[in-house]
C-alpha cells in the first residue's frame, strides 16, 4: 500500500534518507521539504526541479516557520536533527536543543492539522547503548554515563520518541517512531563509516579505523530504510508503535567492513588503526520481527550488493 494525492512534509528532507524518501513520494504527492540546507543531497538529485517538490529553507527551532511549512500536510516525517558522532561530540548543547525543542515544535505544529494522518519521528538505534544484540523495541534502553558527549544524541532522541508517542497516548495523534540501524548507500553526505571508508579507498588513502575495529554492526541499505518508513505511513497498524528498521543479516566488524570495501573497490589502500577515546558501540544488531509482523517489512538488499552500488555512486561523483 502506498500513499497518493497527499501533501507530505519532510523536515530534514534534503538529507541522505530524506532525499531518498522524497524521491519515492514526489511523483504521486505534493512533497514539502523543510531543511536548513546543512547537508544537501537534494541539490544533485534527479528530483531537484520536480514540479511536485517545494523546498523551504528554515530551522526547526523557529516555531512559526515550522507551523507554516506543516500547514495542510496529511503526513509529516520528522527527520531533522543534529546527527553524526563527531558532530554530536563537538556540539552537545546544540544537539540536545535542536533534537528536543525542534521535535516539540514540529509536533505542536502537526497537532493543529485536523487532517493529519501520520506523524513519523526518527529516533535512533543509539538508544540501546553500547551493547545491543538482536534487541527488540520493548527491550530496556541503556545509555552511557552522564557527561559522556557521545550519548547526548541518544538521550535527545529517546526523549523525542517518548514525546511523540505521548502525543498519541494523550491526544490521539497518529504518531510512529522508527529506530534506524546503520543506514548507508548512494547519496550519503557528511559522516558515517561507509562514507568515510569508500572515499578513502577510492582516493587510495589509508582507511582509518577507530581503535581495533572489532566493533560489530548490522548495515541497512537506504532503499530498505525508505521501504520501512513508507510502510509506517501507509499501514494503520503502525500508529502508536516504535519500530526497529535495519538488516540483521548484513553483519560485519568494522575491520571486516574496511577489508570488504578495499576488495570491492579494487583499492590499494592500507588499513590504519587510530585511538579514539570516546564512548563507542561494541555490538549493534536489531531484531526486526515487529516490523515484519505489523509492517510487512523485509530488507532486500544484501551488504555486498549495497556496497557495490554505493561504491559506484561515489566513484562517479568523485570524477565530476
């Protein structure tokens, strides 16, 4: 089931996931992107001049601008926020402010829309802390020590998730929360291990790994993530729930990931290990049974295929 003939607001819609989501929606719907333009994947995309796309430059900390962008939208997907481990560590106060107050502003604006059919809040798999093996949505969240800058992002996102679902319980708003697990793919800009490893490999630079590279991750291709979000928009059963969206079959250590990228890109890069003295995630693999059951979600792109597509995209982009 898909949505047609609707007005859809994507806050942070110029970003990596938002731009891919916009591309899936824009032929059949009016898509409004509200974004400050900090990370812009839309500008080079095939839909940047689409007749159904409206891009509004704005800040989620501006309530009046948010309210104006959200007016008459039946669907709102709130992706805007400060993200990326290095950015979060460098900007912990802004991370908390933008993520929490910005989400409050978008929810408040959404509440005024009588025709609202769905509000999707982007949370994060970081809410499970440093050790998360086949974690379910109802498992206890575990955050790092207070004062450890790494965890300000997870704390802020867990707060927004509670806030969004509180709007459902207290006010009947049709809200949903999603927890992405290590999303990658073409169009990714900014931070992220796969983004960094591929660009380093294609340049022939050393691939730099934090600490010993034994950290384990499950990687999810961006098109699978978008499929999961579209299902939360269209499935009535999604309302009032949180969903893990990831691919538990695509699991590697960070070191193995770097080796695979070197192999697939036919790179001459060496792998270098560098100390990193911040909190880290040792293990993160989702259980997606709930998304399978209620949304019909099933990741389709395996890791090798996804990496090959992503490497090809970066290779083409770096030649321009």
